[in-house]
């Protein structure tokens, strides 16, 4: 299985605080049946001011530790990027690690605030799509606006977004409301893939295998494979394209 949303890098966000904790987390991911992962540290100007300059060395440090410990997990760099006013400029400057390139679009893991869908998102999405950047919306099932009105997720889907549901949400780790929303999104065939959004070994541990089992029981094993391997593989095994010079942002 392939995890395209996880916080594994040491000391860069609210994931593992140091290399030892990161190494324990990647070992747990491998033990959970995950063979490849895209590390997605937060990028949120003013809170998580991450970029290639600090993330690439963190990735290399972790890879070296994994090699020494014989951890059978392959890693590449991405990011979980918060909706913010600066995002178009960051993309234009080539400062955002994309997850991959699928069907002519670079794929951007985009995070909304938990409590709402920002009004500016509805201007940002068409701008991104015009410039061949497709948003993969992180954990919409945990957004209060989507929980209250599932049509908001349908609107995101119609606008061209893909939706990433969290494994823990389908298993009930984020509460019954998020679980019901996740299940509704799956029932409505709005979900492109599942990912762990793992942060630690306590409340946010890797649980892809358990989610695969749940999907296989509720739907079938082919659908479970599609959401935990086939679609994630399209991202992992592709290379984002260079971002052209863009006109003024919305």
C-alpha cells in the first residue's frame, strides 16, 4: 500500500519531534503494510514556514537512518499546504512540493481550516485548474462545513478537486460525525484515495491495513486496493512538471 499524506519527517511540524521518533514511525508504517510514502509536512506561512531548503535535508537524514535500520519503506517529498493568500505566489516561485503529475495536472495536497470552507477557495480552485494544478483536498470529512452539508464536498468534486479521506476517520478515530461523513463520501463515490495523515504512535498512528480491511468488508477488495494502492501509485510514481510563469493571482 502507498500513503500519500503522512507526517514522518523529524522536527519540521507537528509530526515526530526528532529522528528517533521519526524512525519509530516509519518502522510502524512499514509494519502496517505501507511500502511507499509521500512525506507531506505542513506548509502554512506564519506557522509552518517550510520549504525545500529545510525539508530536503530532513528527508535525506531520515532516509539514511532508515537505510542503517533496514526499514523497507520508500519515501519521496511532498507537502500539505494550507489555503492562504500567499499560495499562488508560492506556486509561481516553485516553492511548493507537489505530490505527483496525473493526467496533465500536478497534484497539490490542499488543507482547509477545520471549521469552514474559506470563501476565497472558490476563486483559488479555478485558478489552480487553469494552470494545471489539481487540488487534492486533505481530510474533507473532518471539515465542519462538509460535515454539516455533504453537498459542499460534491461542489468541490465538481470544481475538479480530488478528495482524500483519512484512514482513521473511516475507522472512527476522529469521532462518529467524521466517520459518518467519510462513509457518506465513500458511498457517493467522491473519494479518490485514502491516506493515514499519521503524526505519531499514540493517537495518529499508521492504520492503512485496518482501513483496507474495512473497505474490503464494506465494498470489495478491488475498491480497497484502488483507494490504498492504485490511485496513490499514480502520484508516487510520477514526477511533477515545472510550473510556468503565471499571471497575477486571484
